[in-house]
């Protein structure tokens, strides 16, 4: 799969995302095999067009190959795809923490249902407020701090138009629609800072709705909650 290193997905911040990254490379390998097979068949037929024309060679074997080969490719894609879907379904279990995410034009609101009073808005930082090392157009004034190795239920909705809460490094992408709650259960296994953006065209400032999730130890999360509520 290293042949497609330059075309890989974003950094994998979870086991599920690493599976998605492997499946992406696996599909690229299959597509390369299909391209080679079709190109070889095309060149073979073009080079021998006069031979086949006068010898009246029949194409039963070619038709058989063109039926079996696509079927094998679909089977090779189906097995890992169903395995990943099954693993994704296992994450939909009971949660220890519930976070409500609301999309607005053009910022995000977070509400921790299990911590009364813990709710805030998250706006993109302007260039003059950025600190050294913070990425432009991706950093926010209030990060969403979450504990690691904790089952978290995200309830995602919108206050106006359709948005999309997406963290590419975690393989998370859920539409936020007004009047509808999109539910996702997820556990973050890695401590770090993960960046995302709204991936739904929601208006003029669509590209200025960054998402920043900071995953910390449980003790760090509790300290942050105490500091926020004081």
C-alpha cells in the first residue's frame, strides 16, 4: 500500500481511521489492477484486430473473463468493507459523556449535558489573534476539550441551515440539520489536538467554521471543567 503514500487520507488519529486509510490504499491497488487489465486487453485486441477478423475467433473465453473478473473485484471489496461497517457499529454503545454540538452561521456551540453549566461558543481565531504554531483558519477561541478512552455521545444539530461536523483524522462526518439530531458514539484513543471544518456549503462564511477537538487525560478534562465553571 506504500505505492499510494502521497494519496493517503489524513493522519489517522484512531484505530477506525487507520482501517479506513488501509481500505483506501487497498481500493487504489484494485483500481490499478483493473487499469492494467483493461489496458492490456485493449492493446491485445487492437494489435490483433486483423488476425481475429479473418480467423473468425470466437470470444467466449473473453466474455467469461469479463464476467468473472468484476465479480472477484466486488468480492474483494465487500469483505473488508463489511468488516469496517461491523466495527463502526460496535462503537454505538452506551456513553459516559454526552456533548451536544449546534451549528450556526458561522460558528459552533458545544453543550456538555452531563456537566451543568458547561456550554460555550467556538469561533475561528482571526490572524491577529493567532499564537505561534497555531494554524491559520483552523484555530478557534474555545476548543472542545474531551477525555481520552471515554465513550462520548455526540448529538449534532443545527440552528439554521445544514452544516456538517467533520474531523477527517477521526473519520467523523455528520450532517447538522435543523430539527434533527444526528447521533454518534465515539472514543478517542489518542491524546492530542485534532482539526476539522464544516464540510457542507452553508453560506458565505462556510470556510470559516473550523472545529478543534483537544483530547486530554481524564484528570486534565476534569481540571478544565472546574476552571471553566469557576
